[in-house]
């Protein structure tokens, strides 16, 4: 079975998936690659920092989701070595 991309799934609901344009797709179009990567990195840090006090495992899954999206963005932005 093919692996789903981070863009094709959502952790913790479907509120973003219901939108015609997902917010992170709009951000990627409007921001430089460096700024978009910083947005993704900030969310990874946020979810890891709060998981013990707020969202538990679901926050770790959200952090992984943003990490998966960052990996996808980096693979598209930079040629393989």
C-alpha cells in the first residue's frame, strides 16, 4: 500500500482537510522556502514541548506530522546528493 503524504492526512480531526486550500499549502506558496521551513519547525517544537502537559501522544503525532511535511518540503526544494 502506498504511504500517504503528510499533505493527504490530518492528525486530530478533519477541519483543515475540509478546506479547499489547506493553510500550510497557502503558506508554502506565500512564504519563502526558509520561512515555510521555520513555520514547520516551530510547530514541531510546540507540539513536543507541550505533549506531557496537554495533548499527550496526539501531540507527538502532530509533531511527527509536521516533521513529515518538513521532510517532504525539503525533498522537493533540494536536489538529492
